[in-house]
C-alpha cells in the first residue's frame, strides 16, 4: 500500500539535493585549492588527499558497522568536510595527525549527533580546534611558500597574524608592518598559512560562484566581513600604533574561509534572515575580540563554534512569518 504524507500548503518542488549542494560548494573551493597547491606543492596535495579519504572512510565505517544505517559517504558531505579540514591545516602536518583530525570531525562532531543534518557544530572546525589544542606546535608551524617538493621537512614560520600578535608586545604596528608581506601578496596568497588563510582573491571567486548558484545568501558572509572591517576600523582610528588597519585583518588568517564557507553551513547556521545577520555580527565581534585582546592571534574558528551553539536559540526565537498568516491591524 502506498503511504501518502499529507502536509499543509504551499507545496514546492526543487531540483536541489544534498549531493548537488555539496558538490557545488566543492567546485567553488577549487580555485583556492589550486592556489594553495601552487604555493605549497606536494605537501598540500598529500594533506588534502589524506584528509578527504579519511573523512569518507570513517563516515562509511561508522555508518556501516557502528550505526548500522544506510551509508551516505558518497553524497559529497564527507568529501567537503575533508576538504574544509585540509584548508585549516598546515601543508606539512604529519599524516597521522590529519587522520586524527578527520576522525574527530566525522566521528565526534558529525556522527555522534546522528549524521548530516543533526550536528550542532561545524565538523571541520571541531577537527581543526581539536588538533590545535592537542598538537599546538605542529599546528602553528606553517611552511613557507615555494617549497613545492618538500613535505614535513619544509622550512616554517609564523603567519602574519602571529607576527603581528607577537610583535605588538614590544613594537608599534608601523614598526611591524615592514616585516610582513605586502597587501598585494596577502591578497594573492604569497604568505605563510593554511590553504584557507591564503589567496583571498580565490576565496572571493568561490563566494561569487556560491552566490550566483544561490547555494548561499549574502547575509552571513557580508555581516561577518562588514563587522570585522567596522570594528577593526574603529580600533585603528582610535590608536593606529596598537591596532592594525581593517584591510590587514580582512586579508589575514581564516576570516575569508570562515565567513564564506564555515559560518554558512546549512546545518549549523540560522534559518531566518534576521537570525543570519545577528549570527554574522556576533561572529565578527567575537573574532576581533579574540584577535586583538585574546591570547591567540586568530579567533574566527572559536567565534563560529560559539555561535553554532547559539543557532538553536536564534532559530527558536527569531522565526520568519508563516506563509498565509493574516496580520491584524487592530
């Protein structure tokens, strides 16, 4: 007997599916992946391949033998998690650490909550933060660009944000800036960092593609970037000797990757437009507070995870008007 599901109107059909959305995001990441491979060579290829394959394998094994449910490891979500995780890691990270990060991302942050659609926190960010807390030395040793054939033996250094944070203890911003790559090099990606911290222009190309395909809306990324620009701009105008200018903050660290890809995750971000704007502004404010006043040079990953936790509240108390609801004027 056929079972009918009866629900109130309106009824809408769409060609969108989980695989189409996931692979759309993956396509948008290809320019940034290409740029990072150009700068970091074989190390980036190895880290990305191991991260992606580990996430797919762990999702299959957990669903098949632990949860005993239909496997979804090929729907694109595990591949995307692996790719985003790789974008958060140094291109010289040992393989066993990459695999641990993948296991935490898929096994703890995703499958513990029931799989795709049920997780509270962004899996790739959970994996990244776990590795950062567990292996701080390895996770803050960034390979210098141009060492294409070197992997774990690549020469390393600090990211621009790290240099700025450390230098401000004894110097002014003006004295530190000559030690850092130019804004053009930061924009093009010729600097130290993860794949998600270099080549702002490639990530912006990805954002344009996502907006064009209507995979994401502008509300979250623009509210995050706009808040960071405005907040850091106020601080810079108040004291340019102690606070870097807004453009420096926009082009460094994982801000672009976080705003465009991590914070816009369908599952862990608010559903309403107003909720998205509050969510984005909150992430931007907390990011700047951690970067400028906190102990860590980067704060976007922590800010996103904090506001992932607020998403259920935003969805509960900020709801769009119901379709067809009659509003009384008196």
